[in-house]
């Protein structure tokens, strides 16, 4: 099948379990943790890039990238999912949501549409034969380069429509790299934009003509958002962080809607020259513009250069949470921070483990339980993707020094 015919499929794709599905992880009711993904099982060398949502029916969906031939970011990579109907204690067999068929599909950014209850999933694509560095140097053709797709499920995550391309409406022609999330997207619930779906994302652009920045393409990373006001059927480009000054290079990003209706954005600082590895900002108009440029978040100085996840809990008075590793020079010791002032300051609430750890995603399992879906392992950060269940009361009461 040609690349064009694969991307133009419009028929519904049922989630097909693999021939050797990963076994469900047995756990007692009210479990503390489970392991939905173990690298080397289920036909994949490595599982990476977790993302999670809880559906209207209470089902937890744990998405990931299934990397068939190795841990590299490009290659034959599928978007996969596992469903849990008991709050993340046990998991149904692994199923493919978007097949790479030799190419790369990933960076899952799922969200539950508040109007219809459908699960909307936005993902990124590139040819399996090109790398991020080649794309950033402008060495990939438009068809090989990063492209953006959307899918939806109307049956509680059991099946998804085929990927539908939306690149033309959310990626300007001069951009090179493009990545959705990774991690869950946001459905706004307050103010004039209630119902809007917001996907935090990032991109890169070419150095200016005549620039001496050859080989320094990372200086031209920037964050942006895409949004939909019609349940994910059509999409628009929101704010664009286009400072490209090298001091702050906003990369992988996450978002949360605060109780006052503002949207909080937090991003990885990729090779920025200013101190600190986390950047953040707010939007007061539903992600169309930013209240101020991205700036260093000084109270998250323990976080290394890595993706993180933000989640505003729904219970009145509950804090804004952020998950990430907590050793500034290494990917290890997954922790959860909390903020009671809308992201102005954070304090560490809990350290989950001292083991190696990398990417994560936070999900509200129910009004009193938070889930952390995160990469971890003893010898390396990508051995498993674990799902840790945390009591909201513990996150509110525990405050580590």
C-alpha cells in the first residue's frame, strides 16, 4: 500500500489485538499500581510516550507508542492503547489505534469531548526513514516530514476511526518539526470557550536566511496550541511562541485549565541558555494568545530536561498537579508537584520511586484518585510503563522538603 493510500483511509478501523498480546497485570481491587506496558512484549521492542484519559463511562485509556524495532524516535512505530474498567488495576489486551506500517505515528494527545463523550485523539506522523534532526535541517520532503492527524472513538475507546490529516490547517508551510503534546489534551469547561478542545504542541522553524546558526536548529523550537470548537471535526492554530531567541526553547508541552478559566501551559526548555529546565505561561482566551512569553519556572528547578504532565483536579479547592522526574541532571525519581496558586509556584507533594524514570501523564481516575502513567525501570527509563494510583488526600496533605 502506498503512503498516500494509507493516509487517505476514511473507513473505521477496529482496534485489533496483536497475535501475542501483553498479558493483563493482575492486581487486587483498590490496587496501588499496575504495569500496562513492558518493553519486549506484545511484538514491540520498546514502549514509550504515555498518555491517558478517563472516559465518560469511567474507563481508563492508556496510550503509548509501540516501537517495533528499537527505542529510536523514528522507525516502524504504532500508536497503541489498553483499556481498564477498574481504575487502572487490570488491563484489556493491547490494541493498535494507528499503525505505522513502517513509518512513525506517535505523540498521542487524547481528550474526551465534553459535548459528545467521544474520545478525540490527535497524533503526529513522519516517514520512518527520516529523523527529527533531518526534519529540523530541512532535509525531509513535505510528505516525509511531520504531519498531524486526528481520530475519534464513540464506543468508549474500543475502536477508532482511521487517521484523518489536518496538517494544512494547523502547520504553517515554513515550519519543520511538529509534535503534539505528548500527553493528554484539554477540554475547556469554563468561560466563553467552554467545550473547546486544546492540544498543546511544539514546532521548529528554519534559521533566518544568512544566519550563522547552521547546526543550531534547536534554537528555533517554539510552543504553540491547536484547538477545535466543534468536537474535534475542524481545527485551528492558536497561539504561537515564535521568539526563537535561544534563551528559552519551548519544546514538549502540557496544559491544564485552572479554576479561574485560564489555561496553564508548561514546556520543556530544550537547550535554552537561561537557568532552569521548565518554562511556563498562561492564556486567558482559551489558548488563542498568551498572557506573557514563556519564562523559567524557578520552583521546578529539580526537573531535568524532559517532558512533564500537568493536571488541574476537578474537586473544588484541589491543586494543580505536575509530574516529572526530580533529579535535575538525570531521568530518575518520578515525583508529583502541586500548586495552589495556579502555577505561580510549585512544591513537591510526593516522590513515587527512586528508580529511573522519564515521560509521564497524569489522569483523574475518579474524584478522589489520581493516576500517573509513567516510563520507568531499574536499569533504564524505558523498561516499563507503570500506572500508579494515588489518593487525592495524600497529594493534598503530603509536602516533602
